[in-house]
C-alpha cells in the first residue's frame, strides 16, 4: 500500500469558483493527495438528466443547455485559462452542445451526455489548482476506470482498472496532482458509461483501490456522516467513527452523503475513508475503518424515498418449489436489485429503488409482463424505506420506544434478522420525514 490519498469533491464543493478555491486549498495543504476526483458542478447533472428526455420541447432543451454553459462561464470569468485547458475545455463544451442539441438518444448516448458535467468541471478545477501554485494535470478517467457495458448503471472491471492505473496513472503521480472525473468510465465496447447518480464517491474509492492508496477523502457539504440527515433533524450529530459495515448499511439505506457502493472497494482493500466538509475542513469529520464499534446499539436512522413495493402472488406457491427462484431470475435478468424481501406461503414482496432522478428507472414494463405470465403482480409506490443502523441491534433493547413511535404510523412491511446491523421498515412517503424525526428523537436524542 502506498501513502497516497485520493480526494473527491462533490457537486456543491465544485459549484463555483469560490467553492473550488476552498477545495484547492485543502489539496495544497495535504501533499499525500495525488489524485483528485471531481463531480459535476452542482445542478449540472440534473440539467443533463433533463436533456436526456426525448420529449423535451426545443425551448426547454435550449434552456437546459444555456444553464449548463452559464454555470461554466461563471467559473471561467474568474480564471485565466492556460492554453491546454482552453483547448480541451472548449472542444468538450462544443461536443456537449452538439450532442445535447439532438432530440433522441440511445442509452449509450445518454451516458455520453451525462458525462459532460464531470468532464467540464475537471478542466476548471485543474486550472483553479494551478492558480494556487499546485502542479496539476487533467486526466481522462475513462483511460483507467474500466466497466461493463450496462449503461447508466455500469459495474467496474476491477482487474482491468488496476492494470490501466498501473500503466497510465501511477507513473504520473510523483510529478503532479492528477485531476480526474468521478461518475464515468469506459465500457468493454469503448463507449462512455456512468456508475449511477452520486457515483463519484464510488469512482474515488475504485481509483484509490487501483493505485493502492491508503486513504479516500470524500469532501462534501456536511462535516461528516450524521446520526440522520442533518437537513431533516437539526439535532442530528456527526459520528466520529464508523465501521465499514455500518457505513455501508447507512449508504445503502439512504444516507445520501455516500454512494452505496463506495465502501466496497475500501473494505475489500482496507482503505480508510474520511468524510468531511470542504467548507469547514478544520472541523474534522467521520473516519470509516475496519474496526467494529465496541458499543452495540442503534447509531443512525436513514430513509430512502421513492421505493416501490412489488408483490408477486401465486396460488401455486403452496408447496411448489422453484417459484422464488423463477421470480428472482427474472428480476436479475432485468438487472433489478432488490432490497427488502418478505414472504408468505403464497406471495413474495420485495422493495425496489425507484429514485425519480435516477438515470435509469428501476422497473421495466417488460419485466412486469414476464412476471405476469405465471403470477399476479401488484406494484405500490410512494413508499419510503426507513432503516435503523448500528451494530448488534436487538429489538428488545429498544422495543418500547420503537414500538410506541411506530404505532403512530401505517407500517407497510418490516424486516429484521438477516443482518444485525439494520432493522428496516416501509412507510408511506408522506409520513416518512415525521417517522425519521420521531425515531431520532426517541432513540438517538433522548437515550444519549
Ligand atoms: P456531494 O454533492 O458532495 O456528493 P451529496 O448531496 O451527495 O453531496 O451528499 C451530502 C448530503 O447528504 C448532505 O447535504 C446531507 O443533506 C445528506 N445526508 C443524508 N443523510 C446524511 C447523513 N446521515 N449524514 C450526513 N449527510 C447526510
Ligand atoms: N454528477 C453525478 C450526480 O450528480 C455524480 C456525482 O456527483 O457523484 O449524480
Ligand atoms: Mg453525492
């Protein structure tokens, strides 16, 4: 393992010139950071997602394109661009405008379009670093981060990424800080792919793994991972240390501060992860490490909105073997990942993520049709998955408080037991903020 660090800056951290300058100061003060992974400037990816919509009017399309350009120009105004940056940036902006002006896109073209946010911000951030006297070079991450060909939800090819990093990235790191893009990669077919919304955290961890870094820093707009979303509960408190398992569960179940897959490479390769605020680096943050928490109990509550509940019912399930296998084979065929599962004798209910801003909707009609061939299918939406996260969670320690909170709401499904790190349930979306606040108050504020 080297003593390199990889630092990732999220959308708000690279939203404008001042934000980028704060990030550049962090890099300047930490000479171990050799690779910087940037997101698109705040708001840009949402415009790009909107542009992927084939039904957009000409006027709306033009407005989104202008909005993306304006965000870039507001940054450039404060910079004096070197020739290499001007050349690359202008060419990339031009390519963006040509592609965005089309009105129909293949899945591959959608990924290409989504990639422009990170491609543009990485030019500007490189220039901001140079402005602070840091020798920095922009690097196209697609030359390293290899993925499969599943557009919008690509999965990394770890071995190929490592080989690429050895060949193209590692030799550069002694001389300069490399600024590269989060979120995007290159598929086997050589086309641009994306890792899913919020995927830059995952990119940073993958690159850290590929260069044997010992640390990934995730710089965002909060001073670490909190006991719940601090935007929702003002009494939420930052957690100074989390185990890989706890952090992974939190990210999986909706703590937006980390992309759910980020912890995978880190825990696989023993890379420490730090989460802190680029606005207030002096305030420290959360360290995520291998060591398990010594104190059992609930440490956080998270929520994930826009969940679908898919219930599949078959009278034949009674004593029939192979029903579940058949259902899950179809879900796997459509690359649908299931979160919670409950079963009864003749039915199975699973929850699926259906974030409206996702670059790929979760449940295809074709999948529903295939399931309907052998069972009755129903889909409920406007649900939220609420998760209690911790270590060695035992319901009996908390049951009085928890049950009294839950009894006020309509609970659609409960799951506990497969993992001692979480206890999950599904509630109506309209209630979920209130559910989270009540649970936080009863279990994380009053008990402390
Ligand atoms: P970035 O653009 O830097 O990737 P994100 O918006 O993806 O940042 O993630 C940071 C946001 O995550 C915070 O502003 C906060 O509102 C939200 N968040 C949700 N749950 C948590 C949590 N448990 N701890 C900290 N932040 C959280
Ligand atoms: N820009 C991408 C998004 O907004 C990836 C990221 O920021 O992590 O989803
Ligand atoms: Mg994020």
